[in-house]
C-alpha cells in the first residue's frame, strides 16, 4: 500500500512504506505555454493581481506583511465595523463551544441545527416577516448561482442589468430561460426588454439587478424598476450585498432606501460584509419561492451547511444592526466619513464615481497608474487596491475606496492627505 506523507521525495521509504511524490504532474506543453503567456500578458498590462497578506484582525487599522507599521484599511466591505466587534466575536466563540465546529453534512441530510432555523427566522424578521422565508447559503455567490435555474424554465425570461455582479451573470448562464440585458439603471430600456420578452411569449419574467453596483458605488433606481416590472407583472430580484446592514434608515438595504421593500419578491444578500464580515449568504422573500429553492437549488443541496461559529456571529451582527442604540451611532459615523472623504477628494480635483454610498471609486483609467498609486499609498500608510480589467471595463481602472463606521475622522483626513500627495506625484491631479 502506498502512503502519502507531506512533501516526501519520490521513492523515499519510511518504515518500509514507499511514499508518493508530492511533485505536481507536468502539464501538456502547449497548455503550459498558453497559461504562461496569459499570465505574462496580465503582468505587462498591469492587471496581474497579487494578494497582500494581512497579519491582524480585519479592522480600520491593520498590519500588512512587509509593512513595519499599521495601515488604514480603505478597501474592506466592513461597512459597520463589525468584523472584529467584541459581541460578534464572543457569539461566534459561544456557538463554537456549544454547537461544534461544523455539521459534516448538507442541510437536508443531517446539517440543520436549531441555530440555522433561528437565523433564517431572524433574517426573515429583519425584512419584515409577513409571508417571508429565508434560505441560507455558503455565500451570496451561491445564492445567485442557485436561484435562476431553480425557479425559471425555458418558457420564461430573465431580464438582467448590464452591470450586474459576476455571480448573477454565472447564475443566469446556468438557467434555460431566455436572456435579456438592459442598460444599467435604465428603466426605459428595461421596459423595452420586457416588451421583447412579452412578445416572445415568455410566461414568467424575472428582473434581476444589483441593489448597489459595487465597482461604481451607484445605487440602482429600484422605484422606477419596480414601476416598470409591475406593468409587466414581472418578478423582481435584488442582490443587496453592498447595502444590507447599512443602507436605508434602519439598514434594511436598497429596498428601504427607496421605500419599495414590499415590492421586491426576492433579496439575495450576504453575511460576509456589513453583517459581521465572515461568510454565508441567503435568499429571503416569498415563502413559496423559498420552499422550491430548498428542494431544487443545487448550491444549497450539495454544499455543507454554515458553520455554527458563522451562524452565531451573523446573528449577533444582525441584532446590533436591529437595535437603534447600536445602529444609529455607527450609521452616523459611516455617513459622516463618506461625506468627508468625497468632499475633500472632489475639492482636490479627483474624478469620483458613485453617489450617496460608502463606496467611492477614484477613477484613474490606466491600470498601471491604479496599481502604482495603490503601492505608493501603502508606503504612506493607506491600504487600497487598484481595480482593472477584467474586474472593471478596459480603460476604466480605479481605486475603490470603502469607508467604514470603524474609521475615525483623523484616519479619513490622513487618507485624503495621502491621496493628494500621491495624486500630484503621478500627475493625476495638479
């Protein structure tokens, strides 16, 4: 019998047992050359992505490998600053001790504990209850991957915003429904596509949109989208990953922001951003639709259930957002930070995208400039990432700044000062 142990050399024997080699098998030569060329092209274009290693918990100020001092983090989805909140961390520990590390199972076999049902009920209540149900996923990506194929047939139509997240795009590809794309946030074009779907004889028409377009910091015009959808008796699905927990008066997301929560049939969102920053996603909405998802959604049926520690942390985070005493000061700090950053950067002459959101993209155009600016900002104690193709369109490279309730006014001002200094060095501003 062959036994594999770590990285032993091929043919080595320990206690009479020959060990398998840990060396990866050689790729076919043409394939290897193609991959090497693709990577080299990325490096030349300045789009190759290197991962920086963080050596501290996720918070407003972090320790980055290779940096001798802490740096201000301006690129996390930690909008409410709850990623290392003591109550959230303690609840994760509590659930870990009480419920174990994991279930070693999918939900429908032996992977459902009372805490999973409790969290689903808590999320449904967070959105108002009243005929709602919620289904948990390993991520919001999985929620988007599983919803369209389960609910739509080849007799139906999916009408998707042209700037929707990659997970919606992938989910749409998996379903057999007819596909239509409308210009981002354009209700008139949405109506035209719905008219096409109607003329094609499509039975069910589902409109899918991001609540917030994360690369642009733009909020989808859900009031107009719902108006048009209702004219065609269409189902509305919103991916609210970059809104849940902090957008709207009480953090209920884009639906609350526009006052149309009761007109949205399904919301897909995440537990990995404002709601504790760990992992996990969900679909919440019409109970009949959620019941079908439990029985047919492949990412749900074939993925392990959420770990108890993640469930506990998410539950604690939702409770903090649900309580006005903790929510209000956090929201006030978040929006004060966003207004301050945008106002000073605009005054300095930077080109900024988005509006009324904690995501503030600094538009640079050239991928190499975005990468170089990010490196120079890190040297000045500001952690940001340059985004370029294929994450954003070609020649639309940017640095996406994300403010948090955990940032202090001093940290925001220090970040703007650094941007101005580097912007002048690179001649992005005068």
